[in-house]
């Protein structure tokens, strides 16, 4: 039986939660070229608009993908019909939204005529609403739709991805910034490009690309958010100014994160493989990990009394800033 995912302590309280998600191609074969990576990026953005979740950082590699996803709660008062139809159109196109709109209108007219119930209206809406603001549904929709496109293109059948995707809970603070940089440095780590901005299919590459403002807006908004700029938008304008861009680039290229006494050591950490970021269960401040530990107590043996474990090995420069829920090598 598959184990349940880690519990977010404030689940259901209206607070967002951040996860680092990783999924690998079966046999880890190199299956994705430029066209496949671009299609993945486009589908990811469509699912993002549909789900209401926010992609803070991402990278599509040749045999695996990384996404730092903020799972946001639905707005207070729920999602009205107009917003719901816009979201459906983002994923299913104008035609799909029109069909769903007709079904919804028919259900409402049935209520007015006395032949239907409000419950039927809510069940019609719930077909989509239950798939929104949810980690598993976001990843399921994205990976399944990409698999369908890929299989048609390659005239193949069967699974494209290894098992279920992996996820790690990430605190919205220094941990989120470090993980975002770690994700964007994937192509540098693999020796594909010397500069992360030169890789098109990543959050940083997209944010600093030469495409029009509308195309780079989602990536800039995500990175501004992960750098601690609140909702990342004021009056519809992304807070992606020169200061934000410079701060994130310093983290990427120099390993400079405020609060660390030896930035050069962090540079080495981010450019190497760090198991905590993909298998640590949860990463963040000591207090954050203890909160997750108490909420997920059943996952640990009876002799364990504390949750936070220090970063070790290559990740040791983070040992007093970021902690892990699992005791792993760096």
C-alpha cells in the first residue's frame, strides 16, 4: 500500500503550502528534447491557471522535471461561475468552456423550473472545483495530459513516468529560496549551460528570456514570490525589479543568501546533488520541522522524540538555517 504524503500542519486553515515535486521518466531515459520541454512548459502553465495553484520555480530536463508549487486555498467565498469558466477555458480551451457553461446553465434552469435541485448545480461545478487548489490533482492532471500528448506524438502506449511523483514540504522562507535556486541550477549542474539564464525551460530562463512581457510574467511572479515579496503583484504589476533580479541571480551564481556566514560554501551546495531537497520529507527552520513532525507523528518510530535533523555532507553550510525531517547524507 502506498504511503500517504506528508501532512501539512495547517491544511484546511486557509494558509498556502509549498512543495518541491519531482517526477522522472521510466527507466530514466532521455526522452525530452526542445519540443517536448516546450510542450511541458505550456501545459504546466495551463494547469496552473486552471488549478489556482502557483508555480514558484520549475525546470524541465531531458528525463525528469522539478516544480516548486505553492498550493493556495480557494478565495474566501469560493469560485464564482465566471472565474470557474475562465479556468476551464485555460485547460480545455474555449470549446470546452462553452460545453461546460451550457451544462451549468441547464442545471440552473432546471432548478428554476422545479425539475432539478441546487445540489445538481453544485455537483456540476464540483467536477472541476474538486481538482483545484490540490497538490495531487495538479500533478496528476499535468503528468497525465503530457503523457497523452507524448504517447500520441511517439505512437506509444503505457506509463511515461516512474511510479508516483515525489514531494517535499518546503517552508516559505530561506528554504523555499534555496530550493528554487537548486531547481534553476539543474541545467548548470548537468553541464548543459554555464549560466542558468541560458536554459529556456526553467523559471529563471523564462523570467529573463527575450519573450514579451505577457510570456515572462508567470515566471517573474513566481520568483518574486519565492524571494519574499508577498503576493508578488501590486496593481497587476509583478514586483520583478532590478533589485529582486539581482538578489536571485546572486543566489544562483554566488550562493549568496542572507543569514549564511560563508556564501561560497552554499554555491558548492547548490551546484551539487542534495538529497534533502528531494527526499527530506520536509525542509525549513527547526521550528517548522518540529511542527510538521508533530502533525505527522505516525510516520516515525516510537523512540523518536524530535523531528528536526541537521543538514549534513554537501548541505552542511545550511545546518543552522535549514533543517530536514529526515537524517540523510548531503
